[in-house]
C-alpha cells in the first residue's frame, strides 16, 4: 500500500470551466478516504483522475514516491471496483477473479493461492464454480472486490459500489467492506453520494461541491465543526434546520441572536468575527432538540421555540416530527418513538446553547466552543 498526494489538481475539458479546482489532499497509508457530494460535484471525475482514466490539466499526483500524472492505469498499481460489477458472464467466479493475473503472466500456483485466499476473506470460497447469473447482487459485488484484491494493488478505488444493492444488503455489504479494510490494512478511496455510507466507512471524509473541496476531516469533525453551511446541510440525516437570525450581542462565551419570530437564543460559538446587527443563520440538528408540551418552562439560556406539529413519521425507536413556528418557519425534530404526539399539538422545542450552529451570510461557520456537549436539554 502507499501514501497518495494530490497537489493543486485541476481538470478541464477543452475551453470549458474546470470541473476540478486546485484540489490538494493527502491520503495516508492504510486510510479509507470517502469522496462525497451531490451529483455533478466532481467526485467520480477525481476518482478517474486518480486511476488514470482522465488526464490531469494541472497539478501533481503522487502514489507512493512516484509522480504518476502521465502513467497509464495499468502502471499505477491501482485496482478499481465500479458501480456495475463488470463480470464476464461466461466465466465462473474462479476464472473471473483469476483472469487479470493470468493475462499478466502470473504462475498457476500463485494465482490459485491468491484467488482462494481472497475468496475466503470475502466468504465466497464456496461459490468459485458458479457463474455470475447464479449469484445474488451482493455476491457479485464481492466477486468484483475479490478480483481487485488478488492484484495486490497499492491503492483501491471504489466508485459507488453499493448503489445497485437494496437497503438491507447495502448495510450488510458496508459492514463487510469496513471489515475488509481493517483486515487488509489497505489504502482505499471510496466515492458515494450517500452520507450515511461516508460517515460509517470513512477514516476521512472529503466533501466536494462544484469541483471544490469544501472540507476534509474525520466524520465526527465534519459533523461537529462543519466549515460552512453546505457541509452542515450535507452531513447529517435528517438535514440540519436553518433559521434566519440577527446578532444582538457578542461576548467571549458566545453570541445572542434574535430569530424571525422574535425569540432570543444563545449560541456558544466563537463570536469574535460577528458584529451586532449582522444577519446570520442559526443551525439546529433534529437529534439535538427536545420536544416538550406547551407551557413547560425552559432552562436558563436554553433555546425555547413555540411550534405546532404538522406531520409525524413513525420510525419505531424514534419519531420525526415536522413542526411549524408561528412565523411560518419549519423545523424537523427527532423525538422519542414512545412519546404520545398528535397532529396539531402545540409544543416547545428546547435545545442547549452548545447545540446551536451559526453561519454568516457568506456561508462560513462560526467555530463552536464546546461541540461535544450538544445533547438535548433533557439528556444533560
């Protein structure tokens, strides 16, 4: 395996605007790095640049100690697993996994050992004599992964490998991929549009939008300290609530803000760059709120918002409550699945000052002073 370094990588097609803009990124040996973002953000293009299927317009790409800008894919020491399984339909599993080694001249004994070892790791050793049409979708994807493993590449690249699977199988295969990464101590780059996959698989997540890196860091860092509004809305499910507000007071301990309905809230953020009178947005994640019956007094400095329940989604262990405030602003709150809630109920949404995010007009986020203490008020 190898360390991967991208320095100011850009990609353009002809005279059109770049689809990748000066991307710099270091991927350490053994890391699983997830590229995530909406459709058209450049994540698959960046993966194709890594593997050599797209030329680099400018910048430098290193795999290990080698600059590989102009090396063809076959000489980069990488293996790629695509969204489509791309298995040979007339070959059984054993021959699908061994074919690449065979055409590169590996001897028969080495091929056999590598194929059987990889099949055992992937729990498909009992399927080696089956044809692809006799396999489930998850089994076919494991064969495609096995075909990559036997090559012993320096770098694994995965392009949305689970998107063709149903929800239950996708969750199961995600666990298997995480286990495989640990067992192989492999350097992997994984592309997905699914932020749940990104959060559960990645050692590091790189959030892309319109060809720019918005933020790179651990899943927890991106969740707790998003660099901007885009990252905050993309990471987390359901998405973060955003409410327009105005700064009315700043201090060393945070900022006091007034919402559109007149409510005043305290956010424990670094307010050094905020100005009194400035227009901002307050972010509040659905899972960091508590829903209380109307009339219950909030704690000191806790956010307390009057709202009405307009829709309830029952998820079993929890509910998603869709609420409307008196100024028309809408909120989504994750509540206790055992709580008695009804459409039309008047409630209070409560949250601690540490649970609030603040975004300036340009989208940049204020640093939160104690992001680890952002459970809802009743959990404190």
